[in-house]
C-alpha cells in the first residue's frame, strides 16, 4: 500500500490516538481526526499542519456524510467509544445502544463515500472476558459477559457481514491491556501511580488484596502494530495484539513503592485470584514480521 494515504482516526485525543498520530506523522501520512469537541491545547502534537481535527459527534448522518466527503479517507482507525469500565457508565443498555448507533453511522456513511476504504476496527480483550485462566488466540470464539465486550463483538460481526456483501476490507485489531504516559487517568496503572504519589494507601491496599493479573503491554508497541496492519495490503479479519505474558499488579505496586522510596508499613494478604487470560496472535509475527520493542515496566517508568 502506498504511503500517500489519508488516515482518519476517531477518538484521536485518547492515548492510542496520540501515539498513532505520532507514528503516522513520522511516515509523512496525512492524518485526520474526528472528536466531539475540538481542543488543540490538550497536546502540542495536534497543532501540526499534517494533522487536521474536525468536530462531529457521529450521531447526525447528514453532517457526518458532508465531513467524510470532504476528507475522503483511504483508511479508518476507529477508536471512538465510551469504555463502560473507565467512564463508570450507569446504564449498560444505553451504553450499548449508543455505541452501536455511532459505529453503524460511521461505517455505513464511510462505505458510501469510499467503498474501497480499509477499516481498522478496534476490539478489546473484553470480547473474551467469559474465559478465565485461558490463553486466547484468533481461533478462540468470542464470549463476553460485559456490555463493552458485547458491543465490540457486534462491531466485528457487523463488519464481517458487510465484507461478505460488499467485499469491505476490514480488520478487527483486538487490544489487550496497554499503557503509556498518555493513558487516561481513570485507568488502573495511572490511578496506582497517583495513589502512591499522594500516599492514598487505602486504595493501594485494596488493589493489592485483589491480586489482579493482566496481559499488559507498552502502548507504543500496540500502536506500531496497528499502523503496520493498517498500511498493509494483507487481509486478515482479526488479529490479537498483546504481550502474551502475565503481569502481576502486585509486582508493579512493589516496584513503584521501591522506585519512589515510599514507605508502606504493611500490605494485606492477597486473595487467591485465578482470573486472568492471555493473548497470543497466530498471525502477527508470521504475516507482519512484527516484534514488541518495549515492556510495561518501561511504560511505567515513563509515567512516573
């Protein structure tokens, strides 16, 4: 695929949107972003002339089509959604219906504007949150208990139907947990770092007792892989992006306490928590010759 492509990113102000923009900018690719509210003061990156940001809430199809006709992108990387676990959404059904509505509006309008567009559909490990203590790969059936996971499953299945009907070029990129210094402060690792800095030891003890285990990556690796997949001519309908390793959050807490020279007299006995799942891609190394360059500890050092 030629590099003189136009890439549209929804949710461009988030962690992954920032990192994707930085990577694409280095490749001298034209970048367009759609956000609910334009605020270029959030990050100096978005004052770059190579990146153009537009306001649109994705609900009004008429204004959306007008905007997409103006941009006429070759590639969509769709990050736009509300994460129910991060935003503490109250009504699960409202969350689910709203996100499906804006997803269908965006995808259907884009295909009418350019039926040869490549769609990078961002998925989540929540699509597999039914499974415990299991290694997940692209052949593992989707099974979820959460509204967020079910929404992401719907998106993949909807694109699969469009692909059969219209030969739509898409790939669902299934992201496991990943962090960087750009991570939203509501997520777990930033909250742990903040709690240690302000000495909120009640929260630290609570998390330590839960004994959480995650497949956790550096977000830069995840975003480099997304860009490689987006710019490739290969057609694979879903790819898992993960570290493939189990990270104990308690080990991170101990590392942060030591790194910051924070004195904490006692930590509770951790629960016997057996809930975790690991991701392993069958295609990423073989088809895209991709390797991770960083790990979660390097991300945490940057965040601290």
